[in-house]
C-alpha cells in the first residue's frame, strides 16, 4: 500500500497544524492573564514563542530562498534567546521593546530609524514570528487590491492609541489613569492580535501587521523618516509585477517604482521578498550603512 502523501494532502496537514499553533498561542496567553487554568510554562505567554521556534526550525529547512532562509533563521534565534531564554532564566523582560515607555523601547526607536521597520517586523518580533513560520502556508491567501491598500490608514487610529499611552506614561507615570489605560490598551490590542491569528487562512498571514498593529505603525513612521528604503533602477524594471505578487503587505511596489523610483512607505516591513523576486535585480535595500559608505567614499 502506498502511504506517500500527495501534495494537496501534505498542504492540508500543514494548514491544520498551523491553525492549531495559532490556537495554542492564544490559549497560552489567555490562560496566563485571564483563565489561570495552570501555571505551566507550556501554556503561558511563552506558548506563542514555543510555536514559533518549533515551526521556525521546520521553515528554515523548507525555505529555498537563501536570504529568506537566513532571515527566518535569525528571527527564530532571537525569539528563542531574547524572548524565551533570557526572560525565563533571569526574570528580566528588559529586551521586550514592545513595553511602551521602557528604556529599550526608546533605544529600539533609534535602531528602527537607522535600519528601518524590518529591525522589528522582519527580524525580531513574535507577532511576525508566528506569521512568518506557522502562518507561511497561508501567504498565498493574502488579499490585495486598491481599496485594501487604502484601508491601511486604519492603522493610524491604533498608532494614536499608543501615542496616548506614551504621553500618559511620560506625563503621569504613577497615575491610576495611566495604569488603567495601560491595562485596557494591552487587553484590547492583544485580544485583537490573537483574533486575527484565527482568520489568517482567509486573509493571509500579515493581516494584523497591515492594518492594526500600533507598534508596527509607530516603527513604520519612524522608519519612513529614517535611512531605510527600497531603491529601484527604473530602467531595469520590467513591470512584470513579480514584486507585488510576493508582497504580504499589499504594497503597490510597481506603481511606487514608476512614480518615485523607490519604496519608502510606512507599510513596508523590509522583508526583502520583492528584492529577491525581481527577475532583473532592479530593487535594492538600503539603510544607514549605505549612507555611511557613501560619505566614506566621497
């Protein structure tokens, strides 16, 4: 009897396992913060990170593109060390740059300014980690189009909520108002975050990143005025659409290339998929290192 799985059957099994990983991540978070069923490490805020590492190791073995394989590998390494080992062994969450108002939060804004939003949203973020590992199988389901691109402005509402949090933290750090707002901010945002995991099979893996993430919106804004962007050689562009086909954020890359000769929008997470997909190698990622190099070689 032939027990070899057909490709559709294999894809279906991966999709089911991926969805179970999303459920597991959500159950861990809600158990730790609301339900308190158990105090187990395996069903806590670490659940999401465990799922990322497990799926991530498999993703690295499956990824054919060298650049993406390296990116996913580094992402998984950071999740395993910065987000699991260090806090678990030391009890310190210092390197959690999502803690609004912390020292590392502000330090990371500088890193984003220098290297772009990708420093978080492609290389060192659990929210992205589970989407680029367990959620990778659903990338072809990404919904795109003109009105969906316009819908991106929804994220500024969530950015405003983070700015209010930050202002309260700086102006009234010990106020009960600040504490209540911080609590409600996290409840609402984390609730939305885990809810979006459950609809990934119908929207594609980057749904939260595209429209709802307050941290990603802030990083995108800082990155836009910083050094990072994707520059294009318009003469080499074939207008084939390969770049837009692989973009999980629905960025109209081809239009931006023709109009501005570069992609420098707050929505770009700098994953580099478009650069890798371009058949004429017309796209190139640049950041502060390129600025330094240009000064040195003058």
